[in-house]
């Protein structure tokens, strides 16, 4: 039997990067001494106020079909939240509620791109971007950032990547896996190119609330950008709600109408009780997010301080999020070799960051999604493993 040619665009070698995570989870279920740092799933329970709202809605019978594009109260809450923070004019008709940010990214790609288009991403890029873009028939074009420069934007390289086929920039700000945050100057460079060449910008801002020591600026707030930007967000990371599958896309009203038509065919709306819980999550954001940010900042410093003691490792201290990249090239191993050898020798699972693009080749991604005590122990094991490699190399 035959399949559509689209299936060729939704797989890829990046999927194999998760093999080590699956192996670690299996080992943990067997009761082995394993510390899992290979996935960005917060170890916290969803705050009680949010789950209480969902339970109350369920008890009241909120188990029927819901509005396909999202309930008015939640769309209004999302619009108001962003309008106040970024000082931009938005209302409920600028918002579609999605089944998580990934659903929003896929929907945006389906609405904006077609076969023959090119979409520019900053490499390293989150590993589902290629499939999301490819499923539309468009081609993803990578602009490689340099780890030696902290993965900062190369605006000249970005400009050179634009061709007559270019349709959009697809960016993650803050970035996963690097944890870097685009500066105002970098955002202006992207915005100026988008306006000059009449391009869309799809901005994945899932980690916007987890920026540690600097102000976060949304590209949609820059001059000329609101009408050409699709902002995608969710409550997964900032509110410990990964399993709830609740997010949104914000954009021009005509685009949101088209996105609603895709939702009609794809998910037929997010469950109402989850949407009610999301309204509470947004109302309680200030206290919830502040606590999350404090915890992740502390964990970042804990892990980075430990790993920096290793002679053959270099850690990029992230400005946001729940991940850090560790440069392992001086060990003489590839990231894939290092990841599997570390797991087998020390029971710590990390992710080969090459899955995110060649710019992060020679790095592993480490998640801060375990307790402080477990993270300290994982850091010590990583340093000990690097020292053993160094010692073996010296003897050889």
C-alpha cells in the first residue's frame, strides 16, 4: 500500500535522539539508579489552584464539546495578558487556543507555507520545527549560529539566507536547546529584514516567563511586526502543565480565522475543563511563574557551578528555561558517544544536542527537571565521568 509523500517530511534522524531517554525511562522503571536529565518535563505537580479549577469544572459537568477556537473567557485572558505585557492592541479574535504550543506551531505552518516556500530558522532549533514546516511542503533553511559566540545572532548570515522563495522566519525566543534570549538589537535586526522583504515571523515564546536576569521582549511589540507575527505560547513549562496540552497562537484576525478552520478538522477544540483551568493559571501567573523562575535559576547555577569544575567540559550558562548545553568536544568523543557512555557508566541520561542542528554538534543538552539533590548528584557523576575519560586518554 502507498502513503502520501508528506510522510517523508515528518520523520527524520532527530527522532533517534530520544532513544537514550526511552532507555533511561525503562531502566528507571526496573528500579535502577538512574537520573533522567534528557527531557524538559517539569518535576513539579501542577499548582493546586489550577487543578482545583479543573476538578470543579468536571464535577459541574464541563465534559461536552467546547468552542473550536477556544472559549471567549480564555481567549480574552490570553489577549489581555499579552497586550499589557507587550503594550500591543489585542483582543480575543487575535487568539486561537491550541492543544499545546506544538499544535500552534503546526497550525501556523499549515496556514502560512506551501510547497516551494523556504522558511528560515536559527540553528540550533527545536527538533519538531523541521517536520512542522516540512508537512506544509515548504523547505526549512538553517542559519547556523556559533557556539563559540554564545549562539548569538549573525544578522549578516540571516540576511544572506533570504531568497525570492523565503516566506518566513521561524524562531524560538528564548531558545531550546541553548537557553539564549535574543537581545533587543537582535530582534530589531530580524524585524527589519521581515519588514523589508515582507516576511512572516513565527515566534515560539514558550519559555518567555522563565527568563532569569534580563527583560524579555516579544518581537511582536516592535514597529511593523504585530501584523506579520504569529506568537505561539503555552502553560506547559512555566506552569508545570505539560500533560494538559494547553497553549495558544496569537496573530492577525484573518490568520486566526484560518487557524480555526484547521482546528475544526484536527482537534475540534480543547476540553472545556482544561480551558477553565488555564484561565486560573493566567490569573495566578505572577506568583506561580515567580516561584518557577527562582527554582530554575537556582538549579541552573547549581549544575553549572559543578560542571565548570571539569577540565574537559565547557557549559553554556543559559539565560532562560530549564536546559543547559555542555560542550564535550575536548573529551574526544562525539555527543552521541558521550551520552551513551555516560548513561552506561554513571546512570545519567542527557540528550545529544546534534538533534537540534549541526550548530550544537559536540554538545549535550541537560535538563533541570529533577530535584536539587538529584541534580547535584548528576553533576558530580558527569564531572567524574569526564575525569575518567581524561585519565584514560592520558594513559593511552
